[in-house]
């Protein structure tokens, strides 16, 4: 099983798949907090670490964390694809 994860995380396609997942998570968190701020779902329970990050920097901090990592991983995957390294 370790060989699968080594190959998956080391390949360009694995990086692009994880990048897409992280960007989707960032979008989901951003829309979740937008609805929360609008008062559409006031009974929603939010993990304390997310609330702490939200109070420090707002929804941009929480969603931006996942978005930046997703973009960096996507750029790494594209760079690896362009150089021809598998």
C-alpha cells in the first residue's frame, strides 16, 4: 500500500488530483462561511480550529489556506508534467 501512495503523490497526475480536491474544499468552505455570515444556517456547528482561524482572518483565511496549497500543488504537477518527469 505504501508503494501506491508513493507513486500517487510523486506523479504529476496525483498532484493535479489532490490540487483539484483542495480547490474544491476551498470553494466549499468559502460558500459555507458566506451562507453562515448571511444567517442562512445559524445552527451549524463549526470545529473550534476553524472558528479560531475565522476570527483571526475571516473566511478568506480559512478558504485561502486550502486554495493556496491547492494552487501550489497544481503548479508543481504542471511543472512536473512539462519537464517530462513521471
